[in-house]
């Protein structure tokens, strides 16, 4: 009788193990997103930069990806006191699929030093004058196709910034 009970207990435990589900692995999709940033002056291209990086989703939920390029600049805030400013380019981006296209949501933050002919620091003190451009957008992009997403005029010159984005799925 003791052996029968042991056998039934073992069979009961074994049936519970069989009934348990195997944990589902998350589905991850990887995209390559490229930003092409043009600088135009009087309608002529004077500068062009490309920034590409991977962006992922897990089980359909986007994960933010970031790229940071720049310089940390010390700025005097008092006698023998200073703080650092980050000057350069910041891009935050995520991608989701919508039908046969990609929904790209991004924000760009571009900062740079003003050129001497654009005016000195109005407060004096010798601190640098910084220019800043910020843009946030959401756009629908066909896979592998370039889409224009922003055209921004520089308020201090005859320059214009054009931003294009391309997204491809790389699995």
C-alpha cells in the first residue's frame, strides 16, 4: 500500500510538471535608423552628416535608443567656479511597425557655438554664446526609403537645416 501511494504521489507530481508551460521568449525586432542632416546656405549644401544606429522593440514595445556626439565645455559661473555644458548633437529615437511601414518617433537637439560675426556675449564675461535647435517628430517611413522630416531656418543667418530619416529592419 505504501508503494502504491508513493507511485500515485510521483505520478501526480509528474503530471503537474508536464502541465507547466515553457516560458515564452520575448520577440525582439531590430531596426537600423539613419539620420541625414544637411546644412544649406543660400540654397547650397555646405555641410552633411550621417548618424546611424540600431533601434529595438521587445514584444512590440519600442525601446528608446540614443546617440550623443559632442563636447563638454567649461563655463565660468563665479570666481573659481564653473559648470560643464554639453554642446553637440543628441538624438533619441524609437520605432514601431504599422502595417508595412515604420512609425519613427524621434527628438533632435543640436547645439553649437555662435560664430564671432553672429555677436558677442551680451552679458560680457567671455562665456561662449551657444545656438540651439530642437525638433521632435513622428513620421511614417517606408522600409529603406528616405523621408524628409524637418526643415529649420537658422534665425541668425541665411542657413537652413534639413533632416531626413531612413529605417530598415535588420532582424
